[in-house]
């Protein structure tokens, strides 16, 4: 049985936090829908101290941001985007349009059709998270999306040069310097100056995530996202410093970011907790990471790899770092995770920034039923049917008619019957199942 050496805040306290966020976001979205640009401007001033006549960046402003970065900076951004583009293209190549004759004269098929317009949110109020531009814009481009709009908040009172560069180099068609609920609300609902999109993607804080949840249905979304989560699965083949580094490397995202250690070694568990405390004394982002570890950090000791798999699937974490003697065992047996990072040579940061897999991943246990953002999220798999012969229409019509009458749908049955009469030469009375 698993033994918990450290536990975070209880579920009731977390639920109370979410309730407060939900009410706040509901009011903000209603205000944006009612007043459009005026509400967006007031909210931007209120939350970001950022006001301008037009939040869309001009070509000159974009070029100005690029000019503030070094050649190395720009080359690094291009390298990261090429890795994301390459993997997304391989994923797209695996998705095929199909057309098959399932019965003589009956042809079924599907097409993978890109969404027409997408709004990509790029977080950047606390840290300029340019990697999120790679993950959303580049992937949408590979999918074939025609219009890609991006929003990122101001950073230190102005557009963040690195984020703007990443958005532009990734291929964004329109770039806004606008953050928070007002950004995703404006993209989804539209205002007097901002044209609405069909889909919202990208990570964000708890308010942005809740806004996407409330807007789902009006627009599509990539997934329901919460605070960054990391789960480290380790045994005695690694040391406490490595485990603590990987835990705190994600805990710095925010004060409510869960960081959990699963291990079969109590010795490693205690060493890791000690290393966490040591590293928190020197980590520049310790103020955030310390609160996350205090409130959301957990350490669980299991009896076997099998029990660690069960616990990991129960937790269903966004990021899962596996550092054991046989990491492929977890690849073969785990079912609930956003992304796996297998072996001590890789880590979550590689996936977040540069290696090529997408870092927009499911949180809050949604890994039980969905994967993360990928090229397929921007594609609608739409089916079509063709009946090529009179014989096929009459044959399938007879089956359809009888099945419709089993359900009591006389009008449905007549859609079939009229074709049996016309193409099969059979005299079928209205709303009577074909014998």
C-alpha cells in the first residue's frame, strides 16, 4: 500500500478557489459581450495597466521587437519552431483522407478539414512564455488553418519582444498585445475591432483556463487546462538532487502547480525532500516554487513499479518524468498522462521549450480522456456518403425503412421508402416499413 510522506492542500480548499475564479470570469465575459472594445480596454487597464487605441501590433512594431533580439536569440527560436513543425508534420502525414466502397455501389469516406480560424493565447504576464507561440501557431499552420490570431499580455509595460518574435516567425496573421480573460473573451466573442475566431488554444492562468471552459461551445477549444502539473516517478537508480530539480523546475510556474514524487525508495523520498529545501534557498524563483511545494507538493512511497503505475494513473498528471531502471515499463503500462519523459537524460523542460512535442497538455485529471494539443486538434474529420447505383439505394433503403419504423420515425422511413419506390421499382406505401 502506498505511503504518503507529504500531502498538499485538501480538495475542499482547492474547490473553493475554483468557485471564486468561476464567478469572476462569468462577470468579465458578460461585460465583454455587452460592451465589446470598451470593456476590453477597461479590463486591460485594470489588470495589466495597459492602454492603447488599438491593441493590434503594426508591422513596424513587430519589426521593432525583432530588432531587439540578437541573431542567436532568433536562431534559437527558429530552431525550436522547426522541431515543433517537423513533428507536427509527421503527425499530419499519419492522418489520411479515406474513401472506401463498403458494399457494392455504396461509398463512404472522410476528409480532414482544417478549422478556418484560431485564436492562440500566449501567456506572458509573469514570464514571457514564447514557447507557447511555437506550440499553438506552428501546429495550426501545419494543420492548414487559414487565419491565426495571437494574443499575449504586455511584459514590463510593453509588448514582449521575444513573444512577438515567436508569434511572427511562427506565422501568426494578426498579433495583439492583450492578456487575460479580456484577450480570450475578445477573440471568442468578437468586438467592434476584433473579429471572432472559431477555436481557442493555448495555456494560461486559472482565469484564462476558466474563460476557455465557459466559452466552450460558442467556440472550440484545445482542452480544459489548469495549473502546470508534474509527476516524477523514480527509484534508487537516480538521486535526490535530480528528482528535486525536476520537481521545482515545474513548481516555479505558479503557486498552485502540483509537484509530486512517486518512488519505491523511502531513502530517495527523504533525500529528495531535503534537496528540495536546499534548492529553495538558492533558486531565483523560490518565492513561487516554495509556495507550490508547500501547498501542492506530495511525496508517495510505493511498494512496487506496478503500484506506481496505479498511483500515476490515479493522479493523471500533465507531465510525467520517469527515472527508473526500466522506464519503458511505464510507457507500456500507463494510460493516464499528458506526456511522458522517459529516462534521466530527458526532462519536462525539453518538452516545454524545444524538443518538438507539444507542451499544451491536459491537467486536472483530464488526461483520463484526452491527450494534449496536436495537429489533429485543428482538423475536423468530416464524413461523406455516396450511393452509386439504383440497386444499392433500394437495398440499403429497405434496411433503413425497417429500422426507422422500429424507432417510430415514420418520416425517416419515408426518406428510405421513396428511394425504394423510385430505384427499386417496389410499391411501398407511405410510412410503411419495407418487408
